[in-house]
C-alpha cells in the first residue's frame, strides 16, 4: 500500500491465527489507541475461541469431538459463518465444504503439536483419501434453528468441521464493524492478506490497496483505490509440500480429496464483506482459471486471477466495472 506518509494515520499490529494483523486508522485528533488495541484483540480472541481448530477448547473442536448423534448449540457468530459457508457450498457444488477438517488433517495441513514443524512430506494413499471423504460432506450436517440468534448442529459421526476458508474474513469484518461502532470514521484492517477498508484517509482521498499477483518476482503488484469494501486473496504458493518429486498444494478439492493441480497461482476477490470474499477466493482457487472465471462471470464476482508463468491476469467483468482505470 504505497501512499505518502500521513502523520494522521496511526498504525497498530499484532499476531493472530498463525499470522499477523495490521490496522491503519484515520486519527486526525491523535487520540490514544490503547482501547483500540484491546478492542481488536478481544474480537480476534472471541473468533478463535469459537472457530479455531488449533484450540482444543474452541466450539468447533468441541463439535468435532462429539459422539455420533449428539447436538451442539452454536453461538450466533459461529452460526452466521457456518451458514455463509454452507450457502457457498451449495452454490459451488461442494467446491467449498466446511466439513473437510479430517481431510485437511490427513494431508498434514491441520492442527499439529508443533505449528512451526515442517510438513512430514508424506502423501496419503488413495484408499485412505476415499474413506476420509466418505465420512465428510456438507449434506451430512443436520441443523436445527432454535431462534434468529442460535442454531443446533448434529454430529453425524466422524464429521470434522473446518472454517479456515472463511473465518479469517469474518474476523476482519467483525473488527471493522466494532471500530465503526466505536466512532472511528476511516481505516484499513488486515489479517494475513484478507482486508477491509472503510471511510477515507484524513485528507479525504481513497485508501490504496496493493494486492498480491503471481509468484513471479518481476511481476508488478496491482494497486487499486477503494473506500468501503473487502479483499481476500488465496493462492497455492504460500503453503505446499513435495513428496516423491511431486509438488502438493495446501488447497484441497473437496470433490476429489486431492490438492489442486491447475496453473492458477493466486486469486483476489473484492466483496462488500470480507467473509464472503474469503470464501469466494477459496472457491475460485479450487475451480482453477477456466471454471473459476466462468463461475465469477455467472455470479457477478469481482475477481482477478494470476496463473503461474504469466504476468497478465485474468479479470472478471465485475472487477473491470468496479476498478476500471
């Protein structure tokens, strides 16, 4: 995000969800920010307490341990995120599936005793992948609405939820909404590449966001101007491992149980809410350049995609309409 330094824009940063968060806040009155840091951290801690597979005490971990047939009442935030994930699961034909926790762990991308330890470098067998898929599937998750604020879900037996493809975006939305409620009129908040801005800079200009491109070092970054809105980026060059001379992406296709193999390096999606941008970036990454762009065009999704070895991105019609230079 390359813009001239403005002393009225104050910055905070910290760690969460295995990555870093950062906040740029329009603060023309130079107000103290201790309460802001506390607000951000409390929101992030609450999301982790509900939706982190890495926290054995979280709500999602509690559900994943339930015996078959038991029900669990969800907090309202968890219910909203799960509902959004299931909506995109339906609309994408299962390309995004929040019940793939066991598959993620099988491939070595789930919670580990030592989060910093390298991947084992061992790929599971086709037979084990097939049996793991047989115990998953968003259509196996029974839900019972109790009220507008809560939902019960039933453990069908071995079903493992994983909201990593959407929870980080939700956390961004929650922080921004809380800051707006606290009276902050403009800012930009990011968690590990998922970001949302609101209002303007102190001089009235738009926020300028630098987005990731392909993995080619010579590629120029994409910079866009925006006031209110969110961006999420998904790509296969951040997390992967190699086994027997083959490169395996951390992005898994729930339809097959195997990592994606197409030429797509990264996808960035713009949406009003970061939760949906996060989910859609995952959907398009799994679908790949051809199916993904077709899905984006059919669903009016503002998306830009980079393929390995190409410095020219694929751009959807909705993206061109929103960010035409």
